[in-house]
C-alpha cells in the first residue's frame, strides 16, 4: 500500500517528543456519546464478543525510528489448518500487499490465523506464521500452508525499509492472543499508523442482533491508516479542525493510505454470504469520511466461527456432509450490524490512539476536548 510523502508533510512535526505521549485521557467512542446505529454492542464491544475469537499484539519500538508491530486474530482455539472456518475477501481498493488472498478466495476458507503488520514486513511475518503452524500437533505431514497476512504502510513514523518484524514478534502476538477486552490505539500493527491526519491504530467494536433476527454476534477489528475528511456521526470534525485531504486546490494530499478490516461472526454463513457481509463493511468505512483514494488499500476479511459450517481436514475431508447455513433472506440484520461495528471500530482506533514520534516526526493524537466541542455543536453528544 502506497505511502504518499504529501500526506506526511502538512500534518507531522519534526519535534523532540516522547515515543508515546498522552494527549489527555483516551476514551472510546461511547464514552463521548458516539454510538453508531441501532443495535447494541456485546459485553466487550469488540471482535472477541464472537465466542472463541482471540486477539494478540506485539508492539515493536526500537530506538528512535522503529514504530510498528503485529496483530494476530485467531478464529478459534484449535488448529485452523485441521478445523478450517469459511472465509471471504472483499477488496474496496486493491492498492496493497495482502498475502494469501487468492487461495482464500478460491476455496472460501481460512487455514491460518490472520496477521496484520507493516507493508514491507508481510513476507517475514508470513514465513514466521507458516513456521509456527507447521510446528503444531497433527501437522507433521503437511506440505502446503496458506498464511494470510494483511498490511498498511506505517513508513512515516516507522523505518519500514529495515523490515523490523522478526519471528519472535509474530510468536509473541500469537502467544498473547486472548478473548475479552482488546487493547486499542497505537499498539501492535497500529503502532505507527496515521488516520485522517491524526494518530490511527487498532480499533474494534461489535453488534448483537436481537433474538427475532437470530441473536447472532458480528465483530470488527480495524488497522486504520488512511486519509479523507473525518466525520464523526455526521459531524464534520476534519473540516472543523482544519486537517483533511484536498484542503485547497493545490493540495496534492488525496487521502492515500490504507485500512485492514477483519469481520468475525458466529452466524453460520457460507463463504458466499461472508463475501456479501464483507462488502457491507466498506459502507461503515465510508461513513467516517473515507473515499477509498487511489493509493489506499481497503481490504475486508470476513469469517464465520459456527460449527455447522466448519471444513475439517483429515481422512474424511472429501466426504459429503450436511451444512446448515443462514439463508439469504436472513442476512439484512447482519449487514446493518457490520456497518455499525465498522464505523465504531474506526472511531475507537483514532480516539484511543496516543501521540507517537518516530523518525523525527510526530503524529498527534486527535484532541478529544476539541472533538467534544464539535460533537456538542452538531448535536451529536452532550457529554
């Protein structure tokens, strides 16, 4: 995914600041009264509200120039190669280096955890993931593996050409993967990212459908590193703060950058309906002010954890078996849920991010006091 120098110039200051600097207390969107949509979130308001899903981070900060990391998403606690989940990919704009997408698209299944990292770290992360998978019990005779690794370009703050991700970082992220609350902001694969001119990062959210719609859970995790004109629940935050793409007719910053969106659900979906679900996540992205610029890699990976749609490897892998999946007519509630959760996950990725300095440049945390004022002005929140 391309990194435009034009993005960095107007928004990053060459100052001597700490690696991580708090810009006041960081809070999630709901603490500011920003609660997109009509459905309620799960207990953690995170992708981990989908039972069995785990997330782990490895944050890599070295010297004054390495600001990157790895984030791992595991659909369940078993061996994914032997107990595969249906999965799908939707490409909003394909300026990226996503690895493993062609086989995933062809077979409609995921056989490894999903890793997120920096652009030039994709192949090292994939190699370490393949090595880790081949070491797992039951993998002694496996001769093929399809690591799925997504990325965004954090080269403004991170010495990306040094390709700093190593096998121990991948193993750390995988080893730390857990359910429950998910750390957000400038952590893991979000350590060096920038969104809408402010510090971006990792964000997550979830929605629980009402019982008449199936009671299913849909969760989203994002790695935000893109541009555009930030709006929060319709309030023109980027315009009000004077930091946005296309600020004047000679401004060459067209909002380049990227986002990885990972969608999980416990609804029993075929890979075909997962592809439809993934496509709706882009609508949540657009609500935040992105126009998916030319240099932006906007990818959505979606998977289902439901037992009834698992694909199991082994001696009986080719046997015909019954599959119970959700019909098309029951998809609309999930479509609404994924749009809402994607929008909120992006807000959380920015609101929770702290100021980060790397390579002599600083990406400022979005000023939440100013945000509160703007939200009140546009009747979004009174908090």
